[in-house]
């Protein structure tokens, strides 16, 4: 920053603008709600700062010097810009907004959070856009810090502590298979459950062991995991077209006409889904509005 700027008291510039417009110390003081001697002292400081008289005595009031006239327009522009910069944040108007929201989510988050929220967002803020990027937990904080993403959706247990978070809902696991699956007409026994062919979602790819297997192991039981897939979308298609079954988050399959959902013979711990964001947007009115809309849509 220029050393001249470091030496300037911004109040002096406000006084200078009033003096340039009023060309009278008494009227400038009244306008600024200051005593006339105070404005006179400030004028003396301004003259020293700019090395110019700025205002000279005239028959009626004062007249500006050439230096003062050269300052008039840029000073007014600068003070207006500064006033806008420090003014209270304007309320967010979704109807006029042109924001592009960027959110990080898995296909599960897309289906259970963003899809329910989309009609609400489109209706209230039709001029905005939504970009969904693939969930990458290891890069979540970095991308939020850089402003690459506005929000992320993840399970609470793996949520980075560096980000703000808001609980959205608690999820539980149910057993699902195709609508006319012969072995899902009623709740299966533990033995029947283990004899079925299971599909598992492995986000990192290639895994054949999950929380269901851990719960089974505690009871000395083991199931058959025949297929491991990286996404829930393919899992749902697999269930609808084969005799395979899966332990799936309830919100993902509830109301799906192609699937039958029953209670499993074993309890598998669920999880909490949370919305995450960085401190840089925590108080932004537009961002706060977006978070409220999404939270209300999945409540």
C-alpha cells in the first residue's frame, strides 16, 4: 500500500468532500455535525497533506484551487466505492439471483438430498444453476477453501472438522430385492438372509466387506457377497433385474416400484447425513438461503 494512503485519516477525506461541495467552513461543519473549529483544524491538516491551500478566501465563502478541483471527481468516486464496500450486506433475492451453485455429492447424496431439493430451488430461484461434482472426501476441505465448491454432502462420521456442518437426517439400512423376489415375501431368518446372494456398494471400488458383515461376524454368521459395485445407481438396477439382494439405505429405495423392501433379520448401525460448507461462505446471505432450502426439502 502507498505510504501516502497509510498516513491519511479517512475522516479527513469526508471533510474534504463536504468542503469542496459547500465551499464554506461553517456550512461544511453543520453538514458533518462537527464544531467549526474542528473543521478548520482538519482543513489545515488537509492543506499539509496535499501541499496545497485547497480552498482560498473569496468575497462569498471560499473558492477552490486547481488541485482541489482535480480532486473533486475521484474523491467522490472513491468515497462512494468505500461506502458500498462497508455497507450492510443486502438481503438475498432468489427471484433475481444468477448464482451458480457447486456442490459435492455421491450418487446417494444426489438421490436423497439434491433431487428432493431441486424443485424447490428451481421454483424459488429460476435464474440460478446447479453443478454437481463427484464426491472426493480427501479433497473436500481443499476445494471448499479455494471456492471450487459451495456445499458438500457426506456422512457425519467422516465429516472434516475444518468445515461447518448441519445434520440433515439419520439413515437406516433395510433389505431390498426385486419386487417379485420369491424369498422376500416376508422377513427372512438369519440363515435365509445369509444364504441369499448379496450386492455391496464399495465407493473406493472392489470391496466385499461392509458394516453388515461386521454385524454378522458378531453373531458368528457370514453372508455371500457376489457382487461389488462403486455406485448405488447400478446397485438398484442390479436388484431390479436379478435375484440378488442388498442392505441399502432406506431413503434410496423407499417407494421404488421395482423393488421390495423388508426388515433385515440383523440390525446394522445407520448413519447421519450432513451438509458441509467453509467458513468463507458461512455468513453469506445467498449461501445461507441455499442451505435453508436444502435442509427444508429433506426434513
